[in-house]
């Protein structure tokens, strides 16, 4: 009787150890940006008269999140030719060599790491923006960040609302400050 009890206890202890070890070693999860629910937009001053707003219609990216380790990475690619201000002439100006030069620099990228966690949730993404062929540090403030099961897709999803301000001149582009406003949803990769 004593031997069975000892063997049974050892098996339970080993199983519990495996389960505990598995949760402590939780793997990072990859999420793909949902292009239909990702909205990178911007605001910029127009010679002191008004604030011009626009967005980019084609964006792709991935997000890797390790909740247990409180870490993660973000990689985003934006199609510069997809700039949309709601005004065709202005779109053409922005795509031209005078501003974004979409022909020479067809994509902008952002690569960063999740940072400054409060509990399980990051409050920033610290990284680098490459725009107009120039790479500079940029920190996105996370105004909102949530991960939970998606009610329609029946998969885990994460969403965020981020913002940042940068000076276009730092990237060799005419003008002054631009405010980025980014809403993103990402669905867990299969």
C-alpha cells in the first residue's frame, strides 16, 4: 500500500511540475494586423491656417506578445502611395518627390518593443520609424491596449490606440510636426 501511495504521489507531483513549468514558460503569441480594422492616420498644420488630416489605406504588420514575460515586438509596413486625405490633388502632392516621394520610397516601416508595463499591459512601444529613407527613434504612446477573445472570429485578438508626434524635417520632408493617431486590431496567427 505504501509503495502505491508513494508512486501515485510522485506521479501527481511530476504532472503538477510539468503543468506549472508549462505555464511559467508560456510562449510568445504572434498576431497579424487586420487591415480592415487598422487605421493609421495623421494630423498636420497647414501653414497655420488649418489642420489637415489623412490616413493610409494599406497597412500590414505583426505583433508578438508574451504576457508572462511582459515583452513583445511590433513591425508595421505602410504603403505610402495609399495616402488618403479625401482630396485627390493633395494626395498627389503628398505622393510627389516634394513630400513623401512614394515612387522612390514606397513604404514606411516602424519596428519597436513593448515597454513601460503597468500590470500586464504596456503603455508604450519604443522603436524606430523609417520614412523617406531615413530611420529615427520614435516612441508610440499606447492610450489603450487590450487582448481578449474576438467575439466574431472566435480567436484571440489584441487592439490598441497609439499616438506620437514627430517632425517631418527630421526625415528630410518639407514641413513641421505631424501627429500620428493609430488604431489597430490584430488577430492571433494560426
